[in-house]
């Protein structure tokens, strides 16, 4: 039987695979340090859990409107106005099963077969596969370390064709932790308007920004860019709620309607209890976010300082999210025993076998000379894991 050519072309998520492998090793009593985590190690704050418990006890256990309950949409609108200076009405909000689902809905709503989406590399690996799922064509532009792994207007111009439909922007970025400045975003916004493109702005790490930098939503500059931007956000990363699966999109009403229509057939509403929990997260005290941020910031500083002192590897200090994007160029071509380290995949494989440290090789993020470390794990594990990486590097010839 011939299966779907499109489905056969979709690669499984390599980050989930490496995290699963590290978890399995742990279960087998192997003393492994897993730097793969794309999720905060903190527990979901109590007031958020309590909202879900109350909802369950109140019998809030039935179907809700497919694109989310009105109070949650209203809270999201309030958040977008207060935090991002963006005015939306509830009919412009679609609440889905995580930001992953929101992104997939977005591509399905705007792309026709063959439409191109510009994705600056390094990128979060799912974007490419999601565009393909929606019959689009991902067009990758490789950014440079010199430009802090951010796309320039020249990069975008070089990728523009008469099939370009949209640009994907992820700030703060997974995997680099880089943030686009207001000026950089304004230039991208003007470029999108001039060339009649959509912008998909993934702002899921918005609340995890350290130091002076400020998050700006690209949709906030003027009506023209607002009318062509789909803002993606969610509660997974900011509120340690990855398992609850609530994300959302804010879009022009026409696009939100298409997304809601598709969702009404594909999955119906996201979990009713999780919606109540998300409402408590977004509408409640933001102190829990600040507490997690302080801890992440300590780990970020420690990790960056340690990496900066190690042989052969380097990184640019991340400004947001919870990842360090590590440059391995100077390791490529070196040998461990007799095996040549040709790329990040081989490096990660040997490191896991020999030192029992799991890192994410960034080949599927568009950079096969880099790997990603997450600092969403305990300080103790970070110290232990970095000691092992340093030891490993010192054995290379
Ligand atoms: C950049 C980025 N966007 C979106 C997501 C999806 O988050 P979720 O589906 O848990 O809301 C992730 C998760 O790893 C991410 O790193």
C-alpha cells in the first residue's frame, strides 16, 4: 500500500528523541546529564494547578467553544494590550493545543501549495516540518555568528521570490537566545509590508529575557504590519506548563476564523481544565515568572562563563529563552580515539556514549557545526555536565 508522500517526508523531532534517550538511560540507572530539555524543570505554580482542580470539581469537563473559552480569550487580549501594545478582540484569538498547534494552524490557514516561507537558520526544528505539512516550501537563510545569528535585510532580499508568502521570526530565539532589537524588527516589518508578505512572530519565550533588552512585538509598529502578522504565544515556557498544552495565535479576524474552523474539525477545543489553568496563569500574579527568571539567569551566567573558558568551543551570551548555542567549528576535524568528529551529530553521539552527557546537535536546526545546551535543568546537573564536557574536550586530538 502506498502511504502519503507528504507524511513520509516529515522527520520526527530529534530533540524529543534525544530527551527520550537520556530519560531512558536515567531509568536504566545510568548517571546521565541531559541538556536536551526544552521545558522548565520547575513545577507548575500552585495557583495555576488549583484553578484546574477547581474547574474539575465544578464540572467544567465538557466541550468548550472550539477556539477557546471567552474569558481566556479576553485575558489574552488584555495581556497583549498591556505587555505588547497590541489591540485584539476575542474573535482574533485562537487557543490551541500548545503553540506548536497554533503554528501548524497558521501555516495551514495562509499557505497554498508551493508558497515559500523564509526561515532564518538556526531555527527551532519544527518550523520546517510544519511548513511542509501545510504544503509550503521552507526557504532557509543562514545567518552569521557575526550578526548574532539574526537575519539581515540583505539575507531576506536574497531569499525573496515571487512565491514568497511569509517570514518566520522567533525572538527570543530557540536555539540561540538572541533577541531582535526594535530597529531590526522595524526593518523586517517594512520589508514585509513592501513585499506583501505575512510575518509569523513566535514570541513564546517573550517573558524569559535577561538584562536590559526588551521584547517588542513586530505587529505593534503600525496598522500595515499588524494586518499581516500572526503572533504566536503560549503558557508552556513562561509558566512551566509544557504538559498542559495551551498555546494561542492572535491574528487578523479573517485568518483567525480559518484557523478556528480547521481546529473545530481536527481537534475541537483544547482541554477544558487546561484552559482554566491558562486563564489563572495569564490573568494572575506574574511573580512566579519573575522567580523562575531569576533562577534561569543565574544558570545562564554560570553556563556562559564556563563555556567561554573551555577549549575549542564558544558561544554568544544568550539574552533570552533558556538555551546556549555552542559553536563547535574548532572541534570539527579533531579525533576522539580514532574517530574523526565530522559534525555536531558525531560529537553528540560520542559525548553521550563516553561521558553520558546528552546535548542537542543542531543539524536539524540548520547548523551542523553547533549544539544546544538547555539550562532548564538544576544547577547541580549543569555543573556536573559541564565538567564532563570540559573533560571530554581535553581528550580530543
Ligand atoms: C520556539 C518555540 N516555539 C514554539 C514551541 C512550542 O511550544 P508549546 O507547543 O509547548 O506551546 C517551542 C517548544 O519547544 C519552541 O521552542
